[in-house]
């Protein structure tokens, strides 16, 4: 009866937790009690609960965690990059193409009448628009980079809070195992938290005996060992100002490859810097080339041409953000080569830059359209990786469900089975009681009723 | 024992619903923008190709504007030269009249004054401006190219230069838009201004009229020869214009191929998505209402 009662209580616990996330159904292992020798005969001694077992698969759980790391990484990567790609969205007319082409078109227009002051003003306006477009695109990229940086700090805080809880649960699981109890509830909670942790950072799970798990990043930095957690800290990089992730004094930023942290770090330290560097290279090469052509010519006042744009910083870093027009007077555009006001030869030279490979072996527009392709392709690749990862994760979820999920019908059947066994055992007790009463009442006038 | 299945099928069903809704949203976006590529990631190669396509379209628009600006300037020059022809025709008539032996000195004087008037008008034509720019000044466009100078044989001094202007009217294609003024009005093989000056002098003095008349005729012939340049250039501009207009149509159709939405296909896909969504919703509804064993254990 006691065994059946335990089984009933496990079953009802399963039903109660049917919708608890991460709960693994528990089963009861019933076993015969060793028989005793009675008058030369082996007589059975009934049933006992040998153990209560949580039905879970640590292998599937680990696979799920790995998929979660991938999925969260792509998700946070896409969060930023989908906003980045709108900065270059040529399909909706947002993008640098129109302002670059606009600048060269204004030069074309001026070439039809190089002495026309209003056309010269048109060139300065178009140049200012182009500089503004480069500068605001770069500023928007930097602001995306900063928001990824802010996410890094938040994620590190969450990682620390999770590893502290996991370390505590690690202790509980070991204790339960040491005292021969079912650690299932603690292990389920720990699995849930490890899965949440996987959403933030790449995690390796190493069984450490006694049900305890050692957690490290895939790069090998300790997160949880036994019942102790290792806090991550952040520290601003002296040059970039971006937060670096520090584990026990070591900078592990570049080795973090999974989870939201992995995605944010990739956006902040790789993707956006690469886009910015392409933009800088485009801006600085355009500025330098236009400047040197302008310097080779003569302006409307007959003076030698000067810098058209404010010269970009040496090396080009920051050129897009700082792009600005140096000329203030439309007459300073050096359209002429021979000094006459109607000569457009130098404008032609400036126009020809459009078709010259002045940006790392490419024409300005080709360099830009390659950048557009690169960004679109990165986002599109991440999107397919993410949906692939989602499909795999769902498949694993289903497998986990098939092992650990509570099936109400199955539990209902168990319930009836254990209920009937309990009733039968109670009947047996009743019969024994009645037999005992009969025995006690033998030869008595007063009777004991069973 | 049968294979144990995941008792919780809701996540699968919810994913289907989400997927169907996502598909519908994409279809709606494509229908509302008329474009199949609304983000770079929808089709990175098409988006990159679009950059080139849009730039070409915009450059061609500029070439078309260039052509119409240049046409304006060249038509102004061409019509000035037509007027110059008329002036020379008049000068030829006047010269022939003056060569008539019965002319009195006073009559020749009157003719000489008439030719001097023609000279002034011709000088005005040689200093024609278009939008504030002297069109027969070479590239020295800011000052009048021809000024009177009694000491010069032609009676004028040329302050322009021999520069010419070329303007791009297509990818790698440019058109020379002018001839230097001295080549037109002071050409050694037939100087218009020189001939008119000589004619006026001959009429005044009564000497060398025949030679002066020959000069005017040579100048007339030379002007006709030079004017062919403007006729050719204007027709070249017309050709470029036609080509660019056709090119714009091609670019626009290419753009449509790159990023245009196939509305028929989208509408068909959308109704399919609608069916999928209905199916997923109805399956989910049924699963939520399925009885379990406990329902029968009463």
C-alpha cells in the first residue's frame, strides 16, 4: 500500500507539472522485497519503491543548448544588422548611390557651362550632400555599434546571475545524489538555466561526477565549477572604448562565439568595423582624388585650385564620419586647365574619376555596390543559418518531449492502475483483519468485529 | 511498446502558424511596394546590381539634360550663323551694285555706309551670348571676343582663344560644342569681318571693288563650310538623345527584372499561404480541444 501510495503521488506530481517548462516526467521503479524462508518455503514479502527516476536525456539537452547558442547568436546579430542594412537600402532609395551619382552629375551639369555661378553652387551643394550622406551613414553605424556594446554589458550581468544560480543547483544535485535521492527537480531547473545561459554565451558542459556539471565557455574560461561560479567582468578597451569581457583577469572577448554575446561582439568588433572601413576607404579615396584633380586646375578667378574636400585623416580611418567640403566659394572649383573661364577640361578629368579604379582597384560605384552586396549577403546568410538552427532546435525539443514530456493519457492510465492496486491491497488488509478477528474471537463470548 | 511521441505538439503547430503569417506578411509587403526585393538580404546580388542600374539611370538623365543645354547653346550659335549668312548675302548684293561702273561717288558712299551697318551687325553676331556666355570666344567666354580696332586689317581684334569645349553626352561619348570665333569670323581662307571691312573701304575709295567682292564671296563659302559642323553636331546630339531615351527604357525594364514583384505569382502564393494558415489554425484548435483519458474516468 505504501509503494502504491508513492506511485500515486509521483503520478499526480507528473500531472501537476504537465505544463511546467523543463519538467522531466518521473517514474517509479517498483521491486519485489526479497523473500524470506518460512518453514522451508520461500515466501514473498511484497513490494517496495526502489527509486524515483526522472526521465531525461542529458545528451539531447546538450544538443539543445548548442542550438540555442547558435540561434541566439544569429538573433542578436540580425537585430543589429537588419537595422544596418536599412542604411544601405538601395531598393527604397536610401543609400549613398544617389548622393555619389548626384555629385558627379552636378559636375556634368557644370561642364556644359563652366563659368555659370549657379551651376557651380549646384556642385558645392551636391558635394555637401554627399559628405553629409557619408557622415550620417557612418554616425548611424557607430550608434549601432554602441548599442551592441551596451548589450554586451547587460548580457554579462545576466550571465553572472545565471552562473550563480547554476552553481547553487549543482550543489543541490550533488547533495541529492550523495543521499540517494532523486535529483530530478534540481537537475531540471539546472537544465533550464543552462539553456538560458546558452542564449547568452557559448557553453561547454563537462560532467564532473556525482551529477555535478562543470561549465566553461568553448574557449575554456570557467563559468561554473562544482558549487562555485566564476563571475565575468567588463572593462573598457582603452582605444575603442568598447567593453571587453574579462574572466579571471584574462580578456576572453574574441573567443566568445555563441549566444547573444557572440552575436553582439561579432556585430561590434567585426561586421560594423568592416563596413566602416569600406566606407572610410571609399570616402578618403574620393576626397583625395577629387582634391588632387582640383589642385591641378585653375579656378574661375584664375588662381590655382586648392583642396576641394577637407583632406581625410591619414590612413583613412574616420574619413566617412568626418567628410566635409573645404571649398566655400563656388568660384574656387577649378574647372579649367588653361585658365580660361569657359574651359571644362579639368572638370572632365574630375568626371573621369567616376570610371577610374580609385578605390582599392575598383571604381567608386563598384566599391559601393560590392559593399551593398556584402551586407545583404551577410544578413541573408545569418537568416538562413538562424532558420536552420530553429528547425533543428525544434526537432530536438520534440525528441526531448518524447523522452521527458508528461503524457496525460499515460499518467491517467498509471493513476487507475495504481489506484486499483491500492484498493486491492486495502482489500487484502481487510481480509487479514477479518481473519485476525475470527482468530481472536475463537472461544470468546464477547466478539471483536473486524 | 510503441514509440513514445512528444505529447506536446503545440510548439510545432504554433511554428506553422507563425510561418504562414510571416509568408503572408512578405506577400503583403511585396504587393504594397511592387518590389520583390525590399531589403538587401532579400536578394543581395539584385540589390548590388540595382546600385549600378540606378546610377546609370541617373547619369543618363544628366546626359539628357547636358544634351538639351548644349542644344540650346548650339542652336543659338547656329541661328547667329544663319543671320551672318543673310548679312553676307546682302553684302554680296551691295558689292555687285557698287561694282556697277555708272555709280556716282556719292552713291558708293551710301553703299559703303550700308556695308558699315552690316559690319556692325556682324560684329554683334560674332559677340552672341547664350545665358551670359560668349558662344564664339573659344573658352574665353567671359569677355566679348571681338572688339573694334581700326589698326587691324579686319577692323577688329579677336580677344577669344582657340580653345574648344567638349561635353559628355553618353558613357564615354562626348560632343564638341563650338568652334573658336576666329576660325568662324576671321578665317584666313575667307574672313567674314575682314571681307566686310575691305568692301566698305573699297566702296569708300572706289578702288579694289572686284577684289573685295571676291573676298566676300569666299567668306560666304567659308561660312557655309564651317556651319556644317553645327549641323552635324546637332544631329549627333539628336542621335545621342534617342539612344539615351531607349537606354532609359531598357534600364527601367532591367530594374523591374531585378527587383520588381511578380504580382500574379504573389497573389497565388498568398492564397496558398491563406489556406496553410487556416489549416494550421484549425489543427491547433482541435488539439487544444482534444479530450484525454481523464475525461472518460468519471
